[in-house]
């Protein structure tokens, strides 16, 4: 998912990356998750719904923590690369 959002963002290299915007769209399509929350208490399919909900929340957690770790690594790496201060500032603005 992160690769896809970066690919979409790089289609327009002169614009801001807006990674969170792309990720937000993927996380807030709640139609399916709302459906599973409604059926989670039914006896036959409730277990499957609960399993899906758990997997969905775990996936969101993994993507969010991976993005945060990557952002932190990118911030740390800016000290090691000979980039213009204006470029580093732009990267940091994108990550915040």
C-alpha cells in the first residue's frame, strides 16, 4: 500500500507527495467494515466477521507504524546526505 501511494504521488513530481491523503482514502472506505460490524454477532458468520475486523485493524496498524518508522528514518537520513537545506525542509514539511 505504501508503494502504491508513493507511485501515485510520483506521477506528479512537482506537487507535494500527500502520502497521508492516499492512505486515508484506503482506510476510510468503511462500507465493508460497517457491514462486518453489523454481522459480527450472528452465530454462523460472526466469527468470520470478527476475524476480518481484527485483520483490518492489524493491517491499518502495520501500515501506519511502517509509515511512521520510514518517516523517522528519512528525517534521520537527512543529516547524512549532502542535500540543500531547502530540499531537506521540503521533505520534513511533507512528513509532518
